[in-house]
């Protein structure tokens, strides 16, 4: 009988995927943490950042934000929401709709 290698706790395949209701990024809780604390335990803060944003402080003042993603889809959405060309194209399409030049989704044949 062949023995199976035990997967480490940090291995992705050994972790159960948690099904959580995702909050929109603007509604996620914000946790404050000192830079030294984050440097000492980055893995833990990355796990925490999956469900809440981490405000990193240096000498008690805001220095940065650690934003985590629960999935690759979250990462893709974040990149899209912050991509200048995509934002420009959305703004252009909205302006065309306001002037009556564009086509609404509801008006497309299904």
C-alpha cells in the first residue's frame, strides 16, 4: 500500500475554499496595522486582506493600503475597474447614450 504525501497547511490544494458573501470594495471593513507588524507577519495580513482592506501606517500615519483578492476573478475585476483606457471607454459610451447616439442594451435584439 503506497502512502500519500501529506499536503502542507499553506498549500492551495489542501485549503478548503471558503464561500463568503463578498462585499463591494467600498463597503469592506478597514483594519489599521503598523508597518512593522505587517512586515513581521505578511502571510497573515494577506489572508486577512481577502475580506478586509488593511491600512498600513508608519509612525501612526497612513502609508499604504494592502488589498487582497479572494479569487483570480476579483483580481481581474480590480484591474479592469482601475484601467484608464477601460474607464475612458465607459465614460465615452455613457456620453454617447446621453446624446442619443449610442444603443442601450435593452434595445439590442436577444
